C-alpha cells in the first residue's frame, strides 16, 4: 500500500497564521495502472495542498514559498488592513492552492518596503520566485485581488 500525505483545511485562529495540518492516510492501490496514474500527477508520498497558505513574513517562509507569492503589507493599527486580514482568513480556501500570502509588518519591514516602493499600508505585492514585482494593489479589495490571482 502506498502512503499519501493529505493536507487538511487550514485551521484559523486569532491572527490566522497557523501552519496547515497534515495527516497520513493509507490508500489501497490495486493495479499498476492506478499506481502509474497517481505517480503521474505527483501524489505519491507528497503533500497535497488543498488551500492557499497565509503566513507571517520571514525569510524562511519566503524561501519556502512556491507557486504564486503575495506580500501583504499589514499594519496592526490600520482598520482596512484588519478587515482584509479577516477576509483573507475567511476566504483562504477560495484562493488558488498554489498561492502563498506572506503578511509583512508595515511598521518594521523597512527594507522590504523600500525594495517594493511601499508608501502606504494595506498594499499587496505579487512577486516571482526571484523576488521581482509582478503586480501591486494599494488598498485593493479582496474580490479584485482574487480575480487577478486566479487568471
């Protein structure tokens, strides 16, 4: 029997930046064709991510991100940042599963703000794997951002 690691939906609490939980389950693979199909789509012995990730910004989380990466410049004192934070947490499962959102502290991440020319909180920047800016939203609403990211 092959073992497949399955990721359950993210548990959201307080700030909503908890890591996703995983569990290992045994799935019977009865024929070589089934095994070949599973290996083709890359499920054997790998995590299957079922929802986007929402994590605090750190160099480690940035390096570990794959797929689309979005940096959210959040300020704890900003009402619209709090509202977007809440909306992201509530609708995380509606975002592409290959998306990682990193919540950067607007007040402390000065070098990061300088790199992406961030002049106001509640700014989101999509970056590529090399850290280059792909697109930016200033005060963007969740529906608009979600539409852009699902293209």
